[in-house]
C-alpha cells in the first residue's frame, strides 16, 4: 500500500525554465498589453503537444509576448509565489537572457528585470533563489559568450549551460565553459534526454558539466552509468516533461526507479511546468503513486535536491541539517 503524500520536506527545484513557468492567464494579459495576437485555444492553458515542433512553437509564443521590463519583472514575481505554493524552499531557475536581450535590442534589460522580480518575489514569499543562464546549442558560440558576459555581472547568476536540441554538439562551446569554470561559475548542461549516452559523454568531457539536465539515457551505457555514479554527477530528472515531449512512453515506464536503483544521484524537477500542467509537488505525488514509493523515499529525493544544488552552505544548512559540511557540492573530475 502506498502511503499518502504528506507535506514535502524542504526541497530544492533545480531544473525549471522561467519562460515555461509563466502563468497562461498572465501571458494572455501581457500579449494584449503588447498588441500581440494570442491564440484562443491557449487562453485556458497549454494543450497536449502533438510534436516536438509544437512545443517549440508554444515556447516561441511565450518569448514573443515578453517585451517590456514590466513583463519580465511580473513573471519573475509570480514565479516565486508559484514555487512556494508547490512546497519549494530554494530554486535555481533557468533563463535564456541573451536571446531575449538580442531580440529586444537591449542585452542586459531582460535579466536585470528578472533579477529585480525574483528579489521582490523571493522576499515577499519567502523563497531562496539563484539563476542559471542557458543558451541553445542551435545558436551561435557568440551568443554563448554574451551569456557568459551577462552571468559574470550578477552575483545571483550561479551557473551557465547549454539547452536545446541535443543533436547539436557541445564541442564548439568548449572554450566558453572552460572560461566559465575559471570565473568561478558552475556549469550544467542538458544531455541524455533526446540524444543518447554520447551527448552525456560530451557534456562531461567537453562541456565540464557538474550536473546532467535530464540524463535519463545514461543507463544505455553501463560503463558511463558507473562513471557518473562514481564521479557524483547528479541528474535533474523531469518525468512528466519527458513523457509530454515523447521521450518516454508513460510515467509508469519512466526509468526513474532504475536510475535510483543504479545508485545515481537523482533529483525530481518539472522543466516546463506551465506548459504541461505539472508542479513539483505533483511530480513527487506521481512518483509515489507510479512506483510505490514511501515518504522516506520522497524525503531522500528532496535531500538529494538540496545536496546537489549550488546553494550557499548557509542555505543548505537551513534546509538540510548537515548539508553545509558537504557544500559546495563539487563532482570529481578526471
């Protein structure tokens, strides 16, 4: 018998994209204010994706609606409220700052507005936070350098990394992430979701990633699985997103239990919550129901998220007693 899920212990949310966490009601209002035609079928929220292209189309719509500093500020404040409502104590939110800045002709404005909004929302709702700046593998190396330049200007940006289509190689970006590490920033890449173990190998050896965004296909290579386990590389697993985007047939068939059974460090996340109608609390509840996990199992996942985070040792100590002695978490490198 599966235990009913009680309140989550303090939990860190490590893989969530701000643009994909905007309330659809807010987006419709912003679109109207900016004179943008907002599709009627999306006013009630996202529909089930018919293809990966459909996901990109919805994502593009979100980005096009966000234009003014007030837009970015508002969605950041609301993001904080929504995270706390889900039981999140600390979040590392991903934001594609340089893409917005280039689109709007003001490279620094979107990030500055988001940081102001997170500061206001975090204080108002009691959420601790940091920011990860991502850049698409499909875009230029020059944009990646601009992303790094933005990251170095703000203390609350703790990491940079690659997102987007994993069929595009990470190797052209190697110098960017080597310099990021030299600058004291963390590095975390998407890998092993759409593409196989080779994308994970490249993220580790070329991209210098400290965590794996998704990483669910690591089990396709037993030697790589052993290496990831031994090096202490955490996985940011997003089950509902993996199913919605067609990478896993169903939640019940998700490799999440096998990842844990392999001794890997696993964290639960939402990725694109508003687009797929999920919350972090919902991910925990779905995992408990699908896999028969107990409250102790869920507490282990919550503790893993705090331990794997890039939070300040003081933050970790508040959320998880004893974490400060292990922080900051630094996977081993060859």
